[in-house]
C-alpha cells in the first residue's frame, strides 16, 4: 500500500508552505533519509494513521483477503487505537478479517499483569472490537527458557503463514530501538529474546513504580521481521523524542541506532508532532536548506541566536561575512548586519525584568509586563505539587515579595509519585503517635501490595496528604498565606494508576471556577510537555480550555497567560518573552523551597530522561539560560527563569 499521509504543514512554519513528498521522495534537502510528515499535534496525526489502517482493512475486505497488522505498545499508539475503536463502534469498521502480531513482550511477564503488553492491547483495543480471539498474536511472556528459541521460531513461521505483515506500526525509544531491538541489534535479526538497555528500563520505570521492578529481558520481533512489512509507520511524539528522530532520519545507518535500518525500507513514513520534529535540519536551521525563505521576525530571531552559537560571537559582534558564510545571505537583502544586530539585541534586552508582575510607576513600553495595576492578582497553576518551585520558584518569590496577591493552584494530588516506602514510614509514625484502625489498614495494604496491584483509596489519600504537607512547607517558606494555596485534585488524575483519564468537563469546570474566583491579571501555567507521564499536557489543556471559555468575561480583557518550563526542557532564547534574573541568594532560596518536597528528592519515581534530582536540573538550566544571555552580549546574572506569553486567537 502506498502511503496516504501527505498534508500541508499548519501554522507558521519556516520555509515554503508546500505539500510533503510521497513515500520514497524526501523533502528537498541533503539531510533526510526517511520520509516523514509533521503534524501540529499528535491527536490529529493519530487520527490520520488510524484512517490509513482502516482504509487498508476495508480494501482487504473488499478483496476477501486477510489484513495482517503488526502492532506496537507504549503511549505513542494509544490515540490510534482509540480512533480505531471509535470507527468500529460508530462507523461499522469490522476487524473480522484482521490478524495481528504484536512486536514484543516483557520476559517474564504474566498476561494478567497490568504492565504486560497483553493487558495493554486488550485494554486499549482488542476488548472493544470484533477481532476473532484466535487472530490475536502477542509474544508469551511466560514461556520457559528451555522452550523460548522454539517459541520465537514458531512466531516467525506464523507471520509467514499469513503472508507477512501488511502494515507495521512502530514507536521509537530513546536508544533508537524499535520493538525491543536495542543498540547492537543486527539487520538480519529475527524474533528472539533480548536483554533490555538500561535507558529503556529507566524509561519504563514509572509504569513499574521503580526500575527495580522492570524486567531485564523481553521477547521481540527482529529487525529483519519488521523490515519485511509491506508498509511501516513510525510514531514520534514530543520534544523528548526529537534528538533520536534526528539521528534516525538524518544519521548514518548503524546498529547503535537500530531505527536507522528503516532508511532502507521503500514504504516507510515517520509521523511526528511538532515537538518530535524540532531537531530536523529543515525545522531547526531551515536557512541551511532553503535559500528562498520568508524571513519572519521569529525566524530571524532564531537564526541570529543560532549564528551567535556557531560563531562564538555576541550579537553586536556579528558581521556581514558571518551571515553570508552560514546560509543567511537572504537576511542581508533587506537590511545590513548592523541593523539586524541592534534589533535583536534590543529585543532580548527588553525581555529581562526583575519585576515579573510589572514595575510600578515605570514606562512599560519596552517591558514584558504592564506597570498597572501595580498590585496584580496572580494564579500559578502547578500540574504537580512541586512544579511551581521547580520551574518558577524565583519568580514566585519575586511576585510575593513585590506585594502581588499570589495564588498557587496545584492541579493534581501527585499521589502516584510517592513511594510505598515513604508512605509506610508516614503511616507507621501516625500509628505510633495515635494508634488507629485506619493506620493499621494502610500499613497492611502497603506491606501486602503486589507488584501489579493498585493502591487502595486510603493509601492514595495518605500519599496525597504527604504531598500537600510538603507543598505547604514550600509555600510558607516563600511567605505565601495558607489560604492562597489551592488543591484542585482534578478528576482525570485520580485513577490510582499511571494511566490517566482523558480531560473531562469536570476538570475544565474546576479550573474555570478557580479563575473566576480570583479574576487574575496574570496566569502562569506549565508549558513543559516532556514529562514522562503526560500530566503536564492535560493540565495545560485544562487551562487553555478554561480561559477560552471565559474569554468573554470582562476581567479576562486584562488577564495575561505566561507559560513556564524548567523541569525537563527550557525555552530557546529566541522564544523567551520574559526573563526573570535571580541573584545567588535567590538561587539558594529556590533550592531550599524545592527541598521542602522531600518525597521527591532522593530516588524520584518519574524522572524522565534526566537522572539528576529536580533541584539540580532546574538550577543548572536557570544558570544555563543566564549564560546564554551573557554569551549573546547581554547582562551577566547568576541565573534566569524564562517565560513565553500565550495569546489566544
């Protein structure tokens, strides 16, 4: 089947607004070696992929043939499966002619374990469609070691007996693995047992509530098995996949990045969202690809910051030759380097402010925030009960010190991030202070908890209270009154499991009520979407939806939304619209506020792809932002927190 995934990129994109080339024809760059399509968001992209799969199923049905699908697990394909289920229930899409083969399974792993891929596939797809049970093939995680080689060979034979895979859906890991084909996997490898890379196990650790619980081995289809599929679609979502996507699409074929083998497939498409495609050359440095660019203000800023990094020069030191030598001669057609440099220098200089709530009685024409009202009402939305101090603790402190009415709204309880060890310690202390039946019940529940079981309601409540107490410790340290601390406990989060519900009307209404009650002049929300369990994105969507619905309210005319980052990634310098400097003493004060969240300090359960503790990564990123400003020729500060203003259409 020839790919149908062609579209025009939406929004403001660097370069020409042209349709992507069909499979087998790449963008007109010397860099890309795999066909890829970038969508504005993963939801739209997932629907397109589901539509292609549905079209293939229907085409096979019309020809009275079996449709053989290779399926993947993990977070990437979930929305694809949801859309296939919707089409089955609402549009009559039948799976009666479909045979499936899953890529992999942990070893050992019982099928009824909630972390098994058998459980995953049935929960997200198979339990909701009419596929014959005998047509489902998932590697058996309970097969005995003495039989595993024969089992893997039989799995290969079964695929061949059905005529091979018509369509293979893939995700990609940070090691570049597809399936569980880790670095070192051979091009000719077939279905086999493999030892999992440490990075793969780290990425899986949140679902298993700790890396010690992640199996060390798995059964996986091989590279050769995947490459024999007639059509391959790989899904890549989020900025945390951007580096490996670049290596795979633009790098050399190497066993150290197994996904690069896909460069040799003639009908393969990478379906990406904007975040996953950010490091591709045509997106990161499009002036190296297309000399006829439309030089917008944002693209010009991006290019000049990049040029400073390439040349090691400050902005005001750049010359015409620097621009010409680095593919940016088009910029000089309208204005010379001196004018470009001055404009960019002034733009960045005007982002710096020690008054995040606006400086009273000052000219605010070149400042990021308004001078009036002098005392603003502020809501800081924090997805978890520590994102406020991790990502904007210095700015939080400034806003309080400068007399603004600051409210902190913790959107979720954060209870799943408290370890059983911590919860048990608190429960035992509570019992020793005041013996009670509830304390004994909690202690028994934790001690008797099985690896794959959920926390009881009582244990979840205790874990949530632990994080509430830590939050009060941090906000009190920064001088915020207790009555200005709000715990929203959004329902989407309160499932007791890693898997969360979709954003609901109830979630949006709670956020709307919060905004309506305070009627703020400023709202801060987390724009860092790379957290390993997706909570930040749902929380941001809730804020977006609430503010859009409240747009007609009079108080919203004077309400600005600022997005912060910091836990996983920082804004690029050219994106920053407000940079709040911190002195060494403020850096230390922010660190101490983060330390108040003791359950998140040592052995964090949801660490993402950064092994440092949260205070370390936040502090180093703040220092790095200041260093970047300094290298560009701007003021020298110990650290900086950065923000981007979001404007609604």
